[in-house]
């Protein structure tokens, strides 16, 4: 039957050999088919031109067409790091810790890992333990979620943050305790808490470290400790009406990571991320949060069709969520679902070919179809 089935299709270009590729959907598929168009065109040994996965095969597996030595077509399987599905859980979950080898002072900041990180543009990561010594380093960036904006190589990636400031010291030599972790399901509830990278006090433009997922007209509240400046935005205290929070309206969505608020206070103090290292322990990161009324999210219902459901990010490249419409600006739950194409090896007659990768090689163009069947 197909009455309640869902189907989606798309394509991507592999950024680097060995990268796992997440595909975000408003459902968790039970069937996935892949075609590596580049592998079909070039037909080289160790290629995987196409692959198939069914939920009954088990997570992390796949049945593939494999190019053996010769080269010749044959069949094979992927037994680990193949295709797997994911859905948002009840709390943040993280991938394995990866050692940070170095971080140079720059804006934006480029992080170098000690081994291949496997990250992609759009992945959300958290950094921790960024000390070069007990009194130097970049701990100002620790504990915040960052969206990867560029992947330079298998061991480098870029995040939106200005570390080229006087209170920052470059990291080198793989400092003990300096790690990066991928946030596996970064958007459990949206629009949610965002960390602030910069504030333009002249225009009211706010820059966040990840996709803010706000829409024009919704309310937001600020939580900015004194050390970061621009405390005039804080929702409390309200000196005019004590006990009433101060909220601001989003007047423009400028990009996935920038938005403008209306009524920005005149004469607000400058925002700074140049925090002294000695002040970092115990310091709360600067945050802007959505003000919502219900927990199902979306746009006000004005009659007519209930769908399409809200999509995130809100500026460009949005993926539909599983939610129907509701009060604008509210939180949306469980917006990240889908499947992951791993870089697992093709195994022919029990022998894995470590040169083969299900997710393809650098610059491979891969097409996919995902289905959720009702029977």
C-alpha cells in the first residue's frame, strides 16, 4: 500500500573520501537506494556504483554492486558503517571525541584535527578543553555549538568565530584535553537556544554560531553575561516594569546564521568575544532564545491545507519537519531525522576492500532515493 508511504530523492557531491554523509528528512526511511553517477562513468577498481538498504538488513549495512580488480562488476555487502537511520532523542548525543591538533588565530576559525574527522559542511560540533597552558589558549570557544561552514581537508574545518583577538593564543602540538565532538542530533527543539558570535549595535544584526531557525515576527529573548557586553538586551531585569521580561521581535532574517531585531536599544554597549582566559571558568556563553507558546511549532493556522510543515533552516536550504502548523515562533520538536551514508567498505566473499567507500570518493556525485512504506 502507498496511502501513507513517503518518498524523497536528492543528490550530493562528496566533499572528501571517507566522509559520512547525513541526509535530513521529515521521516526515517525503511528503504534507501544509491547511485554513484561518477563511479558508473569512470568504472575503476574498488568503486561502489550503486547500493541498496532495507531496514530488515539491520543498521549500518548495505547490499552493493562492487567493482573488483580487472576491473569487473560483482556483488558485495557492507557489514559496518553502511546505511543507518537516525531520529532525535530526548537529549543531546555526541559522536566520538577527536583530538584537536591545532587551531590558528583567525576569523573565521580553522580547526585542525589529529586524524581524519569525517565531518561535512553543515555538521554541528562542540569544542572542549581548548587550553594551550593553564593560562593560555582558546577556552572562550568551549562548550558552544558551532556549525561547520567549510571543510578544507580531511583534518581541517572552519567555524564562525573570531579567534584572532588579543586574549586568544593559538593551539599547537595536540594539547591534552583539547577535543571536538559532533552533535549527532543538534536540533531537538526548534527554534531553540542559539549562541551569539557577534552583535552589531548599530543595525541590530545578530550573528549566531549555528542556524538560528527564526522567522520574521517571532519573539526572542537574550541572556548575555556582563563579560560579553550588550547586556541592555537581556530579558531581565526590566527596569521599567519589574518582573516582566523584555522581548524583541525579529524584523528580518538575513541568512541562516544572522537576523535583525526591531527596537534595538539606543546606546547599547559594544559586544565582545575577546574574553580573558582567566575569566572563562564558570562563565555562561551568550545566548538568544525563542519565545514560544506551544511545543509543536510552525505558522499560524489561517484555514486551508495543513501542510507544508515548517522547514529549517529558515533562510535557505530548509528541510521539512514532521510538524503541522501552530503558533509562529514556538518550538518545533524532532526536526532532524533521516539516514546516514557511511564510508564502509565493500566485502566480497568475506574479504573487505579497504579502498572502497560506500559514501564515495572526493567529488563523486551520488543520487539517492529514500522511502518509508506503510506496509
